[in-house]
């Protein structure tokens, strides 16, 4: 007999994109368009064959290549140092960075849409590992008061720039450069609570003072801390980005820390090719109510 535990895993392809396109994927690579610029980047999960689109692959403006632990961009055509793209009424600055990133994870549009549908004006939102601010902007645009926390000063600055570009710079938001564990610990002492907590932790990272973050070791501890600052009836979004853990692992972790939690959705976030429609897995989101 087959038994089912936990929620059924749903699949959500990133909605409402015009300025982003997954052109093709396969053979451990992906071809993407950010505005008018096309990138070719490594993609370890794309073990299938590419579609017959050799001309489009050859027309890429920039290629990120990895040799061992190192990697670098090769620019095949002149592109701007930075440019902007739109998701609905939000504006994001794009620029190639080290470690193959562009300053935006487009699959997160699924979470942004969920935030917009579930945040009410005046709600308090805490965005941990806020990166360049996609979830923060979604919450601000829905009328929330947001605390945005990230350990990297450059990406906090980038998030502020995105807020200004999106005409949200005058909204109620605190930009915090800090280690998330230390910040949440201080919020507990201040007896603060939040109507929604969002977190998108990396596999590995360092805080401003060299504090170590390792996903499997520290996420359970962070969730335990967040239990003290999530308001009754508050909402929790935990995103796990391509870390190799099954969705059920993250779901069980959330259930273990929050025994009374109502898991609303367990979602595999994907990017859908514009041609043949293959979906590239890009992360897992657990969406719950306390």
C-alpha cells in the first residue's frame, strides 16, 4: 500500500514575465534572455538534450564558463554595464556578477505573486536573506511595512536601488546589513513580531563579521528563533534554492519546528522554456500559516 505524507508537491512556472525568457536548456546549460541581452550559463540539473536551436545558442551575448571551482564571464558582444527589466510594475537592475549571477532569480516571481495576494496593507513583513529585494518590493507594493535583512552591503544597496526604480523608495522599509541569526535574536529581545516572515537561505554564506551560515546546520536553528517572532496567524515562506533536498525534507523541517502550522502550499518553482515548454526546476517554496 502506498501512503502519502505531507502535501502534494505542486509546480509553479514563474508568472507574468515579458522581459525574461528561458529560451532553451539542456546538456548542463541554460540560455536566458534578460531584456535584450541573452546569457548562456551552466545548469547542473538540465541533463536532457537541447532543442535544435543552435543559431540562438550561438547568438548569446555573454557566456559564463566554469573550470573547476572557478568561473568567468566571456562577453561575445558589447552589452551595457547594467540595465533594467520589468516584472509587472516592479523594476529590477540587471548586471552580470561573479558566481554566474545577474542580480535576479526570475523563478521567484511565483513567490512575489503569492506575497502580493496574501499581504494586506499595514502588515509587518520580515525578509531574511533579502538579496536584491524582489520579495521586499512585492510586499511594499502590497502595502506592507518591511524589514529587509542581508549580510552583504552591496546587495542591500542594490535592493534600495530597485526600490527607487520601482517608485517604492518612500515606503516603510528598513534596510539592514546584518547576520540574520543575530538580527532575529535581537528582535526576540525587543519582543517584536511579524505578520509574515520570508526567508531564502543560501547553501553556504558568511555574515558581515565572518559569521558562518550552512543551510542544513543553521536553518533549523533559524526557524526555532523565528517561532518567537512570528505573530499568531502569521505567514511563513521558506524558499530552498536548488540545494538537492527533496521538498518533503524542507516541509518536515518546518512541521517539526512549528507543530501547529498549516502548510498551505508546497511548490516546486520552475522556469518554462518558451519553445518546447520543458520546465527547469529552480527551487522549492514552503508556504504556511502559523
